[in-house]
C-alpha cells in the first residue's frame, strides 16, 4: 500500500538547499580591484555558496559558464576604460552570458567624489552594457578605489598626482596612498546579489 502522505520538498526549498555556484572574474592593474574581488569571495563563501575567483589576466574559469548561478565581472578603471581582459571575457562569452544572472562592478578613482557618480555610472557601466547587446546585468556597482603612488612609475605618478592635487586644497600634500574603498558598501552589494 502506498504511503498516505508523501513528503515533497517544494521547489523553493530545494532551491535554497542547492549550493549556489558563483564566478567572479576581474581585471586589476594595480591590485585594488583584486582585493575588492577577494572580499566579495569572502562574503559569498560565508553564505555557503561555492565560489571561483579568477584574475582574468592570469587565467580562465575552471568550469563551464553554464555551471554557475551568478557571474560577477569587474574591472579597475584606467584612463576611462576597463582593463582589457574582462572586456574580452564578456565579448567572448556574450551568448552564454545573455541568459545568465550577471552582475558588473568597477573600482574607480573618480567614484570617490559624489559629483562624478552619474558620469561613472554612465561611462564605466551603462556603456559596457550598451556595447554588448544581450548583456542584461541584474546589478551594477561602482566602488571608490585607491591611488597608490608608490606602485606607479615616474611618469604615471606625476600625471596622477597632478590630477589628484587639483582636487585638494593648495596647502594640502598628496599622501603616498589614498584608499577610498568602502568595505561595507562592497560587502553589502555582494550579499544582496545572493538574496
Ligand atoms: C594611470 C591611471 C589612470 C586612471 N584613470 C582613471 C580614470 O580615468 N577614471 C577613474 O575613475 N579612475 C582612474 N584611475 C584610478 C583607478 O581607477 C583606481 O586607482 C583603481 O583603484 C584602480 O584599480 P586597480 O588597482 O585594480 O588597477 C586611474 C589610475 C591610474 C593609476
């Protein structure tokens, strides 16, 4: 005789029980975006999800893209542009990404100043979406970045120090490092992606 009551897990419960798989692919010239991506990994790990973190300059994702529930792609901004590897990653995988849950982020020096936020959103995020038809991110974010003058060569240091100096008062010295990353913002955005 069949059991009078069968216990079925609802599909919602099953979804929750299944481990989510997340990929973070990023490009970072001077390392601050790499540290942001590492913190995102920590946040995702804490939720019990599986996470692959890939510096796209150095490697490719270990698994097939369709195996991921969420793909987070990000870059530091240099001279108004993303680094080339995450852009190439998007272009190469656009067909697959077009029906996946994708989130984009940038780490940008100009994002430190709220008066630049609209431009940063338009130029560094919306433009990437426009240039890659089919890409429909569920979320985008810009994070204020780092100026780490000791890491730059002489010419870059002079150029970037000059730009930063213009934003400061005449008597203010430009410090060796300005780190404007808001870790709570970064952690909060990442956690929100998994909800
Ligand atoms: C040569 C150079 C050019 C930069 N150009 C821009 C820029 O055009 N817009 C911007 O928002 N930030 C700019 N920045 C600031 C970077 O976006 C910031 O330092 C960011 O944290 C870099 O990420 P990374 O350390 O992962 O390379 C520039 C920084 C350097 C060193």
